C-alpha cells in the first residue's frame, strides 16, 4: 500500500500545484507608440498557426483561436495590464484549459474614445476609423509582434508582451471612371455624439454617364455591411477564382463582380446609378439606417444629409418611382425598413434574406414569449417536444444548409461577452440591441438577455416592438396609413434553410402581408429550395437590376420617359 499511497499523494500535489501556479500575460506599451493613457479592451490571441498573425482570426465565431480579454482604464505607457486565469475567454473559458504545448501569441489593444453625448450620457467606445468596427484591423489600435512561446498551466508561466506598433490608416480606393467615393461630416450625428462623425457612400456610374451629360438616371440604394468596394460587387478585374467558389456563386444565383461588369458595360443593359452607404457607429459597422436611442439620428442623417448630398452631386432622378432599394442580411433589414418608414420617398425594395423582421422569430427565439435565449422552455405544444422538467434543448443561432445545428446562442453570447463589455462587442447580437433597444442606466445599450445566463428582459423586448423595430408589428399597427403607399413595393428573397433562421420571420411577414386588405399589399416572396442558406437570391445580380429597371419603367409617371436612360 505504501507505493500506491506515494503515487496518489504525488498526483494530488501535482494537481494542487497546477491550480496555484501562475498563468498570465503581462502587456504594456511604450510612450513612443502612444504617449497618452489608453482606455479600451485588451486581448490575447493564442494559436498553433505560426504562418500568419494571430490577430487576423481573432473574434470570428467560426474560426476564432482562443481569445482572452479584459477592460483597461487609463492604462499609462510603461504600465502593465495582466490577463490571467480569471480573465474571460472564448472558446476556451480559462487560460488553464489551454493544453500544454508551443503556441504563437499576440496582444491587441482596442482603443476607446470618450463620448459626451447630447442625451447626457458619457461613454467609452471604439471610434470607427473607416474600417467597419474591426478591432483586429482598426487604425490606431495597438498590437504586439507575434511571439512563439511554450505554455503549460501545470508548470505555470508569465509571458511579457509589448504593444510596439499602431495599425496603419485605411487606404480608401482611388476613384475611377466607374466608381466614386464620398465622405462627409454629419452635423446631426456630431451633435449627438459630441464628436466629429462621418457618413460615406460609394457610387457606381452607368456606361456613358460622362458622354450623356443631359441624362438623369434612376438610382439603386444598396444596403449592407461596411465596405469601401463598389456597389453590387462590381469590379473591372477579370479573375476566374476558384472552381468551388464559382460553383457556390452559381448555386446562389450570384455573380463574380467582373462578370457583372461585362453586363453593366454591354449595349442592352439598363443605365442606372448604384450607391452603397457607409455609416459605422461606435457599436457596429452599420447603423441599420434608422434613428435609435443608442446610436442617435442615423436615419435622419442619411435621409436629410447623405442622400441629398449624393443626389445634388450626381444626375439622379429625384422622384420616388426612380429610387429603389436592395440589400442582403443586415442590408436586407435596412432596405425593407427604409421602404416601410419612408414609403413616399422610395419606389420599391428588393430585400434579400433580411435580419429578423418579426421578433417572434428573432432567429430561433420569440423574445416576447420565451423566458430564456439559451434553451427551450416548457413543453410548447409541439407534437414531438423533448422538453421536460429536467431537459431543455439548447437554442441555436446558426445551422448548416442541411439543418445541422452549428453554433448555439449560448456560445455566440459567450463570444460577444469576451469581445466587449457593456454592449461593445461590435458583433451581431449587441448590434441589434444598440439599434432596437433602450439606453441602459449606465448609458450603454440595455441587453435583451443576460449574456451569461440567457435570461430575457421582456421590458427591452417590448421597447423594441413599441418603437417600431419589429417591422411586421409596425406594419400591423400602421397598415391603414402606410399600406396605400406600399402596394406592390415589397419583394423579398430568402433561402428555405437560411443559416441564421431568418426565413422564419420572413414567413411571418408574408403571412401578415398576404392577409392585408384595404389595400392588398401585393408583396412578392420567393424562397430558395431545397437547402438554400444565407445568401440565396432568386436571380443573378445583373438580372435583379434588370428586374428593377423594368419595374421603374412600368411605374414611371406619364411625363417620364425611360428612353433617355435606356440608351445603348
């Protein structure tokens, strides 16, 4: 028994040593890189891949390497911040859970700006540097050089990292014959945030724009995440791409940008102007083009500052029939929201796989009836319900095209909790909260659910509905006034197996619009089947533009003649 007792005691001692051994990263920066103290979010990225900077995969919910984070407040040059075994991490919860081995590590410091908002709140958040709220790429953020280290939690370690460089400014693409870039300061947003705030746009011109100097054109306002590329993915670069990617594009009726260029430049293509907006906020890469309590008057700024600027600098037909909207996902929600909120300004929307348009299907959650975002509550009347007193199936935010669950809402919430405190993750769930929800007592967006427990705050959900962000509920409450101006203007495409469950809310919206009378909506809904996921659209981009042009021509007033802009 004595040898056995010795082994057992040795194992216990090793385990105790492993639990008490120091595991930490000490991170600092020199005054030569940043002379002033910094308030922000500090990250450590850990990866086995030594071929690229670890920061480049940080934060992705599908590809992220182990990521650990903490807030820093007025961290001075030369002072160390310590990320240790109590720091929050994703997908690995604790540094002690990292298996012993050799890794490449890198530190990132996301720099925050102090905003004295006009609503009386003082907050710290990341001021976008025209990169679209990408903390691992944002100009001015500090990073260390990648460092190869051996980590062993049982033995303990202290790794020192110095943030030795600031990330460089974004290079805005140069204007070309086809593509022009705009950036203006918004008076409305600058007043709200107490800081200079900017709006932008990228304009794609039709063939013959310079030569036909007397012609005015219809305009497509295309919505989407922040980007400085041309609208519709347009490019004059002819690159064949990988065969797998080409097959995927074909299955979703999408086109490589250079193929769109060939049609855009052809003799029989309709001549329109296409425009994308840039409107990042301190919370996300996009404001959703509406006024909100947390983001401020982005809707008013776009409608009264940005669009008038564009339409005064380019020859656009400034009449509702000639303004159409489109966009997918985030841009899908924006395109239909702009059409619904401004039915007398826009002539129609071609909305693609939009973010939730009915919050009874906020992905896979009913935010009004469900009590927890992470798991299914009591037996809900389903024929084959596995829910019991002891078992509550997890909810998912992402699935494969075959329906296989891929990412739980619990895990996605965990990631956002790591990426930022107080709603500053810069990711999707908290982006929605910043747009749709109220301001919390601390001045930051009030969470719809607790990111660690999943408990839903129904007061926040009711606020979202009562302030018009649940688009189906808004239409149901206001159909008698907005309905007459929306007849035949709503067209929605979505895959039957949207990877983020967005088809469910679209079906709810269709159910309402199909039931309307006085007037009938005459809305169009198209579903990709079978197994079409996020990104599916009914027809190619070029054919979608042709469809819009035909619609514009058909709805033009008698005094408007399309022949002027249908030249060869």
